[in-house]
C-alpha cells in the first residue's frame, strides 16, 4: 500500500495551517502517519474515524476528452481544511490525513498524449486502469480497518476504485448515489472519467446506482436506453424536472434516492461540475446551488450504511487566478457537513 502513497507529514500540515492566537484550527489537531509505520496496522489503531486521501490526477478526464485541471483540487482542499475551526461542531482530531496517490509519472506521460490519436487514447485508458488498481487497494485497506474514507479527486474515473475497494472490503457489491450532471454510465470503451459506474456495474462491484440531478441535455439516448433496461438497479432524477419544470421536489427526490440505495452499504459520489460557475472539467452555468449540494451531503451522510464520501472534478487551476482557494473552501464545507452527519448517528465522546 505504501509504494504509491505519498504520506502527508506533520511538517506538511504545519506549512498549510495559519495559526492565530486564541483559535484552534483543524491543522493543529488532525492526525498524520508517523514515520516508518505500517499503514494498514496504523489505520486499525488510530482514533480518527475519517481518513482523508487525495488523488491529484486529470488523466481520466483527458481520456474522456475533458479539460485538464482536476489534479489541483487536493492541494487546495487540504489547505482549506487545515484552517477550519476546531470546535464543538466539528473536531480536527477525527481526521487522519493519509496523503495522496503518487501519480507524478503518469501525469508526466499524459502531457505528450493526444486524445485524437487512437494509440494515445488506448494508452490514456491503460493509465486510468493503473490508477484504478492503486485506488481500490488503498480504499480496501481503509474500509477493512473500519474507517470511513473521504476522497478528494481527481476525475470521476476514481469512483471505480472507491466502489471496487469498498465492495472487496465488505465482501459484497455496494450501492452508490451520485450527485452529477452526467450519468458516467457510458459504454465500456476503455476506462475514462465517463464510465466508472458502468464498469463497476458490469464487473459486479456496483449493485444499485442512483444518479441525482442528471442534466437532460447532456445524457445520450443510448445511456437512457441502458438505464431503462436496468431500472430495478439503476435510477435517476433530472435537474430539469426538479428546478426548471418543478414537476418534482428536491427533498422528496432525496428521500426516494435514499430508499433506493440505503438498503445496503453505499458510496456518496459528488461531481462538482453539477454546480454552476465552479471551475471544473465540464463547467456549467445552470445547476443546483452550493446549499443544495451541502444539504445532499448532509442528508446522505446521516446513515450508518454510508461507506465513503468522494468529491471529484473540482479544478482550481481552471478558476480565476485571484480565487483559486474557493474550490478548496467548498470541499472543506462538504467534508465537515459529512462528518457532522456521521457524528449525529454515532456521537463522539
């Protein structure tokens, strides 16, 4: 597990924490891996309940012909999370900052690959598969240790490793609820950020899948046909039906999605491109508000079957120069919303 993991050290944490007298920040309380320790063993013994893990890549996005930039979300997120106030509402010592996946070699290689060339596309997919293996291995170890992973992406291709790793650790397929403008249920044409769920479904790791807030303009007929054929296991509601035509109600849809996925362990998947004006690989002007996304995370976090939280596709590098910290700040809100919900079902001493 250690070979591809770059641990986040106590020094790294000190660098991103802005100390202020009279205040206690998450960065002063969050746990890190002690040097030279066996990671899997430490995960079992740590008092932290949530394990923060980053995947700074945009290879899956490139393989899906998207705009690169999602690699920068981890750095932005960790700097923001370190400066959240440690108080009665959320406590920093509940988090162990594990570190991030070493994808430097792969990221260097993709710089020279062209999506429009068939051989390069094949290579991009191979690199995504390589990352899939590493991610599922790490997630497997976290879940096996009885902890809850909070994963900061990268592209939405990493849902594959999250789902597979969790399913293997639980010894059975799991469910997933995905807050997304896109289904990511596209054909099996080689791995990329648009087919993590169809691959895990096909390979037997994903049992039931609910897509929350699909954009009608960006879902192909073929994907809708596939979903229709499998509607006992794959369901969705569209953003347009809730917010534009108001045929459906946001809160009722949350409940119906919950009824569908909460029968078993499930992953909470978030694609930040569902939120307007958020710098991401597929930006939109129309979509749910940040408050609605936070309510979604809070709602689905409040269940004992919630196995992990994954926040993907944020790309601070594609944002305004002056405000690159905003994505990190948003991710910080989602992380603490999830923690608070989880704590309300298992209160901390």
